[in-house]
C-alpha cells in the first residue's frame, strides 16, 4: 500500500521539480564524479573532451545533456524498485528472517526504553513534589523563629542537593529514590522551621536548599519529558509486523497507525482519502517535499554505492594509487550509509504527514459517503469495518442509513 501511495504522489505531484531533484541531480553528480576519476586515470580523455568542446561545443553539450537526461529518466523509473529493496521487500527468506530478528531486537529495546521513560516521567510528575515542598514551607512560615534543630538536616540535604546539581550540570539523570529521600527530609525541615526570615542564617540556608532542590526536580522532569519524546519517535518507527530493515518498518507504520487507531484499512480507503488531502494545500506541500527528499536520498544512496563498487574495481585493475582507492571506497560507502539514514528520516516525516492527514480527513470521508458521524471510537471502528467489508470484499452487512444534507 505505501508503495502505491508513494507512486501516486510521484506521478501526480512532483512533476518537473521532483524529476530535477530526485533523478537528474543525483545522475549529474554521479556523472561528474565518474568524469573526474576517469580523467585522473587517463589524462588523455580530458584532452579529448576539451578538444571536442572547443571544436563542436554545441554537439558536445547536446550529447552530454541527452545522455544525462536519458540516464536520469531511466533511473527515475527504477526509484520505486530501489526503495523497495531498501525496505527489504526482495530479500531471500533466510536473510529476511535474519534481519527481521535483528529489527525485532531493536524494536523491543526501543519500546522498553519508551516504557521506562514513560513510567519514570509519570511517577515523578504525579508525585507533586514541588507542591508538597511549597505547602510544607507555607506551614513552616507560620512559626515565628527558625529552629536550630533543622541545622544538621539542612547540612545533610545541602550535600545531597550539591550532588544533584553536579549531575544536572553534567546532563546526567537524577536517581528517583535519592530525590524522594531528599524531598521527604526537606519537607520535614520546612514544616519544622521558618524558611522566610531574610536576616536569619539558618532560614536562608533552608530556603537555598529548597530552591535548588526544586530546580533539580524540574530539571529531571524536563529531561524525562525529552527522553520519552525521543523514545516515542524511536518506537514509532516499528509496527507490530516488523520488516527486515528500518526503512521497511517506517513504511509499515502508516498502515499500522490507521488500523490500530481507527480501524481504517488504508489499502481500501487511501485513494478516497487522497482526494480530500489535496484540498489542504499546506499539508499536501509538506507531503510533496517529504517525498522529494526521500527519493533524493534513495537515489543518492544507490548511486553512491554503485560509484564506490564500480570504481573500486576499476582502480584495483588500472591504478596503483592505494590512497585514491581507499578514498573512493570509504567515501562511497559512507555517503551511501548517510543518505540511507537521511532517507529514513525523510520517510518518518512523510509517514507523520500521512498520519496527520488521516486524523484530519477521515470524518470528511465519512461525510462524503453521506453517513452519520460516529459518536465514539468503538462506533467508528465498526463503521470503517462495515465500509471495508462492503467496498472491498462485497460482504453482507446490515443496511446502511444514509444522511443527506440539503444544500
């Protein structure tokens, strides 16, 4: 389904701009790299090229342009297949099973990390330590004098808070149990002494510890919020049906999202939803830009790998320059890996735009069918199931009551 979606976007949206950026530009870069290496190995070729340009500039330019355009056009027709290869679609079964096991392990780690950060975040945020300390300070402020009995407690807390601050400045996590113990001790101290007396040394020390501990608590809450957001994005790249590659898993998240959240079978309803998506120009532009980026990085990943493979063989056979050989091999492989990773990020952006479009247009599609909107999530899932049964499988369902609005 996702391949059909991407193909539709490519044929209906990208046009000239998409062809220039996703096919022509990578092929031009590939041709330039090949020409540079060729003239380095055979300097005579550079002289021939210069002579041809000098004698017949129009003919030379036309030939080069025609060759590049033909190569770019042929390469653009392979983009879908090349992307599907990166998604792991054509892997032999033994390799597929091996890579699926590896991706399953990564997915399990990502979900475990998300669960851990979710649990800690809710645990510390629901503890309401900041409010507890504030109320304890309000209670202690009713005392007329600060108590010297809290001095040893404050000294001990000051040492612990200093450790927290050191960890915070190093961007390290703070231990939950240590924070809980510090909050408990400071709560007792704030209740037992007035921390609001400006001229009292004990009161000022207690107030300072209170402020620093609150800052550390807020830091840990913010850190856990960032970590759980990062973990959410990591885990979101893996559907239940794990593919053998990261790019393949990202492709599967769109279908998984629609089915798991709303019960929508995108294989059935995508073409209907797409027409409604086109009405939102900004969302469709974002979809187009993400598709262009994805295709560009897929093209660059394959051409970099091809460049490295072909020229490593040529250099081994025709050149004794070991440094050039290493540079070509390492540079091509590194570029290919980087482009693959960037392609995965572009795919995530594309998938997120599609998920957002599903959220915003699904009720429009229900209305377009002249059906009443569901009152709850269960009713919505049942509605999409009935529609899919009727449209895709021609299965018998209970009669549908249409809702016609008078214009």
